[in-house]
């Protein structure tokens, strides 16, 4: 028992209860960037096979690509804008060799010269990423495939993950 708890118990149960309530509201020790990345990867697997729904942000109804990323990052306490283009602008540029699990990968799927990006996914490591595919819902794919390499427009990092 810590000295804080021992001190409170000497004043009786009412003070003990008040002290424990106070204790429970104190901030939890900060997580390392690596722990947050692990949580992102674990959370990104939960909605696998959820169908694609344009504008979707709820796994029980369906997800689009940016809604999927928004959901996963939100589950670990990281805020992002709603749309993939805004997520791209909000995040920080990375060179390909700097990518870590939990970073975001951005694409121009339609190869539209008027757009920078129109699709986003979450890098899982070992060359794989998860995303909400228009035709197959939330799936894992190989980022090294020629199809995705041709459309890849950037690898970016949430500012809160810049420590690693």
C-alpha cells in the first residue's frame, strides 16, 4: 500500500473513498510511441471485413477509407480530420524508409491529376497495410504490389507519433 493510501485509511472509509476517487482521476502514465503504434495496429484489425460504405464512420453500418482511419486513430485517442485529403494535410511527410507500423499511407486511386489523394490506409508493417476497399470492405493488402505502388502518393505520420 502506498503512503498516500495508508495516510487516507487512517481517516476512515469516507476519506478513503474520496482519496480513491481522486486517485482514479489522476493521469495515467504516458504511453510510449511504440505502445500507441501497437494499439493502432491491433485496433486496425478489429473492423476487418466490415463493408465499404461511402461516408461511413461506424463499423456496424460500414466504413469508407478515411472513416476507417478516423475510427482506428480515435480508439487510441488520436484526433484526425474526417476526409483523406485533410488527413494528408494534417499529417507529417515521411520518406519511405522512415515508415513505421501505424503510419498512414495515401493514394490517388483514380490517378486523377487534379487530386493529390483520394484514399488512405494504415501501415501494419512488413510491407502490408489495412484499408477500406471500395469493392471488398476493410482488408489487408500488400503495399509493394505494382497496383498500389503506382497510386501511392505519400507516407505520413500523425504529429503525436513523431517521437518514433
